[in-house]
């Protein structure tokens, strides 16, 4: 079969995947703490084309390399700092540097059904729009506890203050310190929805995470009364969307042209 | 379904809801005691794209599925003080709420017997022959024991910063009546807005705590909506809406291109 047919088809598939990632970035342009994704594609390994049945040579000779198309390689999340938006809300805590908050994640639906006895999972987030729950603890809007150095952070009311290094003051006294961690290699993080990240790293034979994926605690730079906006650059994503669309279109033309060639081959040339 | 089409449409729907919240804020820019809301977003479930070539599981190959409401949070910043010089107008300077009796309780467990408000324009209403202190909707304003308040001589009524109501007659004799209910909760943002400037308790509100508010007679608290800020938020929401619409259009065009593979 015409190899080019499949090459162009791989390109269409890859551009379609790229479109998925771009549109997700664009609709999350107002999501606090959101980090932009980029899809990286890669060519298949080059194949060598050989010359067969050529009476002028005595053995196979190589014509040259040929490529079979592209495939999606990986999604790269860019953790550049988003700009800070002043909200004047005391429970909004923006991270103005590296690092992630640590939360005890329970899916919002499971929290309501106590019989499920859901074990909280450690997740990480950049989104600092927190609330105070009915018992006075600092939580995310989905009800997950935000971790301090000694467990969940009790603030009592929404009348607390947080200094730049993460110390929480309730009624003027130091009550807790927020836990902020940093990863040596951010590529171990996977987005998991609800503005959270999980760690996805290599595990050894016992199922334990290999150390490179362990976070380390750091002294953060936290700004109370601010939220970090998403770092999506609408202009760049829109241009990428246009490029993706045109690449999709041009490869569709290629496929159609190959289809036309085959049609000619089958119907015209082979006519008898 | 073609994922970008769905993602783009979620963007449109959620920005529409954002604009609804902004519109409600702007419509209440002159409502005394009104507290503005803000709509926040979160991203949704990520799925893994398939990479047949390299089976290494450790490459990040996620694609997102759009956006969703994270929270619609009520912001209790203090509104501006507005002087009215009317003896029955009060405002709370600080954290706390007035309590009124719910004239139409719905909950079977009695949880909405009382409603709470920041709007302090009160009036005298004759009910069964007695002059009761009521609010603009006719609901009885309550004292610290959650009882109705009778005010015989409203023309000489004084309300001190801690909420004590007193009447001083012509001879200079002061008669202390009672104290206004001023309450606060662990999580006021967890109260639900039930209209007419009232808030009702929910399971997220938490228990009552000491309020930190001064009662100011002769003043009303303006709405805390900052018009300029809402306009900026509206511009951002409209821009995001346009971008989401562009995603939907482009996704649709891509589907059209695919359809033309075999015209």
C-alpha cells in the first residue's frame, strides 16, 4: 500500500490529540493555579528502504531512510508562575514561588457517604482558594484538608492571617505552619482533576515509590488575599490551535490525494 | 465524541455561569448589606492517551476534559458606611449578623427558624397592639435571647455599639430595653442565601462564635460590590467565553475536514 497514506493518517491522529490538549488549556484560562500543557510529538524511528529486484546491482542497496509518521510522545506541563490576582479574601492563599500545597484528597462524592470509609490520598495543588469548614479547619472547596506541618490546619474562623513563610496566626498567636513541598523533577506529577496533582513515578518490586519522586518540604512564599491565575497564554495557545487545524487539514488533503491515486490505479490504469 | 468539542462546550457553559454570578453582583450594587460572590473554576478528570509505540508507562500522556465549577464563594468584606441619621437604621461594623425570625420556616427540624442578615434598616410595626421592631420585610428582629423586641418610644431610641437598646425620656431617665442579637459563625461563607438579604444556616456553617462587630446607629452598610472589579471580571469572562467558542468552532471545522476525506 502507499506508505504515505498511513504517514498522513498518523499525523491527523497526532494533531487531533494536540487539539485535545490545547482546548483543555484554553477552557481553563480562568482556573486558579492551572498549569498549561503542551503535547510533544515524535517521529517514528526511521526505516531504511532497500532496493530490490534491480538487475543493475548484485546485492541489496539502500536507497535511504524513510519515516513512517509521527506519534504522540509526551505531555509537558509548564510550571511557570501565574500572575497574582488580589481578591481581599482571607482564605485565598497564593503560592508566589515554587512548591505545592499538600492535601488529603477525598473525592467530593465520597465525602458524603461515610459508610464508604474512603482513605484519603495525598495529592498536591497550586490552587490556593481555600475555605474554612464547619469545624474550623482549612479545607479545599471540595472538603479536603490542607496539610500543615502537624496535620490538618485548625484556624477556627475565617479570621486568621498567614505570613509569607506559611505560618498561620490565629488571634495573634502562631497556630500552625502550612506544609509546602517541592519536587526535584516535576515530570513525576500527573494532573488528576479537581485542581490536584498525583505523583506517578517508577515503583520498585515492593510497590514503593523510588526516591526521585519524593517531595521535599520547603519554605514557601505565600501571599494571603491573593490567588494565582492560570499560566495559560491565550495568544500562544490560539496560534497553536490554528497551526494544529491547518496541519490537520493539510494532512487530510494528503490522504485524499493518496486515495485519489489509488482510485486511479484501481479504476483507470487497471481498466480492461 | 470528539473531545475538543466537548471541552470547548464545557468552557462555554461554565463561563456563562461565571457571567451569571457577576451579573447578580452588578444588579445588587445598590442593595444595602449585600455581599458579593465569586465563581471559581477547577479542571476535570484527565484520561491517558494511547501511545502504541513506546510502552513505557512513565511518560505523561494525559489529556484533560475541560473545566467545572470549583466553588461559588460569598465574600464578606465590609461594605462602605452610609450615614442616614435615621434612628432605626443600624449597621454592623465588623464580623457578625443580625438575627430575625423566619416568618415562613420550611425545614422540619427547625434549622431555619431564624434567619440572619447584614441589612439593618428597621421599622416599628404594630402587631396585636404592640409596637415590635421589624425589618423591611416585616420579619421580627430578635434580641440576644432570640425573642421579639418591643419599642414603645422609637423617637428617643438609642442603640449603643454593643447592641443595647435604650430609651431616654424627657426627664433624662434612661430605660434599658434589651440587647440586639448579633451573632457570628465559624464559616459564614457556608450559609445559604435565601433571598431578601437573608442567610440561613447549613451543615457547613459551623457553630456560633463570638461576633466582633460594633453596632452603629444612624448608618447603613452599602453593598460590598466593587463595580470596577466586576467589570474587569466580566471582561475576562467574556474573553474566556470567546476563546471557548473559538475552540468549539475549530473542533467543528476539524470534524468537517475529517468528513471530507471521502467527499
